[in-house]
């Protein structure tokens, strides 16, 4: 039991580090661990990751705000669109076949990786 708690704490720490450092990425840590350690299904792993990442993102945002490295007014249009997109996709997520979800996620990772390398 103690070993499980340590794994969960480590996974949460890694997700928080990724989220705080990169502004995203906690789900990259959590989804595979939810699949392997918790034996959740793919849909449940994605959804649970979103649930966990929300407070981690809030903690990172508060930290950035306290350090004055956060432009709230610049974030508003993205926040509004992201909120709407999250509601719409959260509603239809269960209707999308998982192979499409995995491919879209993979394409997003490849796109982000290429952008990160090209901007470096």
C-alpha cells in the first residue's frame, strides 16, 4: 500500500513539474500511469487526467501571477474559447472512437514537438 501511495505521489509531482515548467504536459505523465497503475480504461484515463490537471494549472497560474509573469488580459480570449471548447468536447468525447482520439493526441504531440525544436 505504501508503494502505491509513493507511485501516486511521484506521478502527481511529475505532472505538476511538467505543468508548471511547460504550461502543459501533466497529462502526458498521468494518462499512461492511469492506464498502467490504476488500470483505468482509455476514456477514463483521459478524463481523469483533465480533472487532475485543472487544479495543477490553477496552482501554476497563481504562482505565475504572484511573480508578475502572467498577462491576464491577453489570456481572456483564449480562456473563453478554451472554456467553450472544453464544454463541447467534454460533452461529445464519449461518442468519438478512441483510435481517433489517440491519433489526434499523437498529431498534437508531434506538432508541438516539431514547433519546439524549430523555435529552439
